[in-house]
C-alpha cells in the first residue's frame, strides 16, 4: 500500500514523504491495519523490516487524532542506549512537520539534562528500563500518564535480564484497557506471549512465517576456509567486491580487536565494537559508522540487533554465530526496507559446526561458493608487525596505544585518507600459510 493513499494526518504524510517512504512493508501493512484502529498488537518481526516506522506512525497518528487524549505521552522501552538513540533519530525525522517533543533517557550519563527534559514536558519518551525506573522513582517520569506503550526488542530485553524491571514499569502504569500497547520481538517466545497477555488489552498476534525470516533482497554466500587463512580470504573478497561499507561479525572480543587492526594495516579504515568497551565509546563508534565517518566495522553480537545503518552494502560473518537466530539478526543489518545487500559467511573448522542449525532454522541451504587460490590476498599487516615488533613490544588489547584502554579507545582508525594508504605502506608479502582448506562437512 502507498502511504499517500492512507487516511493519515496531512502533516504526518508530509513527514513520511520527506523521509523518503512511499510504500508500506509487509510488517507495516499488517501492523498499521490493527494499530491505527486502536488495537494492541504483539508483532514478531526481525529488524530491517520497517517496524520502527510502524509504531512511530501509529503513535503520531493516534496522538494527533485525539485518541486517549487524557493520557497524552507515549513510552518506548528498549534494551540498549544505542537502540534508544537510533529510534530517537528516526522519531525526529518523522516529527518534522509535527509539534511533539521527544526525549531519550538512558544510563551511563548524568541525570541533569534528562530530568530537565521531563520537567519541560515530553510527548515521546524513549528509554532503557533502568534509567526509566530511576526517573519514575524520582517522580519525574509519570507512568500513570502514559497512554501509548511500545516494548521493542522484547526477546533481547528478556535475554539481558530486564524482565523484572519491565514488570515494575508496567505495574506502575495505568490499566491496559485505557492505553494502547505494542510489543515487537524477533521471536514471539513464551515469555513475550505471557507479557502480552498479562499487560496488554486483548492483543492481536502478528507473526511472520519462517520463510520470511531472511530478506529476499539479501544475496547470501558461504565459503569454506581454514581459520588461519580467513584474513587472506576476507582481504581478497573486499578487494574484489569493493563495498562502500561493511559490517564484519566475529564471536569474540579479542578477535574483533585483532581483525580490525589487521584491516586497518591493510588500508581499510576500520574500527571495532565489543561489549567490553565503555558505553559512551560504543555509542560514539556506532554513530560514526552510521554517519559514514569510516567504512568498515568489526563487531561482536553486541551490534547484531536493533541497529539501523542506512545503505549498508555488505555483512560478513567472519565467524558463524553460535546462536542460529543471530545469523538472521546479523545479516538483517543490510538490505533494509527493500534495499539490496550481500551477506558473506565463512565456515571454518572452529565454527563450521554451527552451519547446520542455521540452515535448519532458515529451512534453506546457504549457497556455497568455491574457494580458489586467486581469491586470497596478501596480508600486509604481517610484515608491518614484524618490522615494529621490537619497537613497541607485544601488542595486546590491554596495552596503551592499541587496545580499548589505550589512546585509541576502541578504534584503530589511523588511515583517515581513504581505503588506500599513501606512503609508508608495508610491502606485500606472501600470505602466511597460503592455500585454503575446507571447514567441517555439512553431512546433510
């Protein structure tokens, strides 16, 4: 359906058009059909399908039309600061021709500015459970005045241990029958359903079928390769594909640090993101990546859910995820809202065993591509590290100047001038352990 054909407030339609949205996605179709009529919904939807716009359009339209006028404010509960900031950005883009006041509330920063926002009056409140509870207990966040509730990334919040906080927030609100509630989750688990039935008013359950778990516009490729030459294959693929940007997923934080450094030494401006970095640093790195300040990011699954990166061309599963559902969350960073993208995965002897559960979950096989010798590229970082080993001592994530505790603070973005280095680049040498090998056998 075209947004312009929907019976929405004219100023909201102008904001939607300015945002560049023309046609609804399937999730938006099914959600808006219920929520614009004032019904509660519990929606199974992975990221990248347009669910954020679905609940924001619902909030704006229903608040503009005067539904539940007595309960003016809307509350959006999210699991992480990064997601809160991201939704705030989208909310501000869609409020361009409206007069709603938006506030974002999360931990890790001082209270003064956030408390001032609440005192001045906030219509759309976006926040993480802990900070919202703190503000409520101070009497600044008046949960009884919430007329619209959104719980986003519900399954992730439960996984992170926020269930008690969410229940405390919900118990402080007015009765479900006098507010509109929306819950969104990648999977409608038993706990998600229980929360919906207990704290929502006769919710409509909207579920995607397993066949729709992956976006059709993502080109998926699988390569079998031994772990010690994965860097050479990655460098070869980046050189051949020449993506404008890429998000590269690994399973361990020390791998994230080392791989980001290796890519940087090979001329690819890159940083890394992992859960052990301070929250402020994680947010800054993510914002810089989303704004295109550097094109390549290596990340653990801390970045797998709830992040909206416009026009991301490629996702690489350098390590296959140990949780099969995380495969969907990872590759969902590309091909968002109908755009195309590519997802490349490596199956090695260490993580190749996770391939079968992933394909069983997808109910399809990931297309496997042959690995040939000409696909490998020279890893220039090996020579660089050999040349400087005795100057700097052993390089570890904890040493100053290279790891998260040093001056780089989680970044290895030394090459500011583009993908190719100018001057002083280490001379190419043959990749260590040249050749390729197969990962674990599928056997199915």
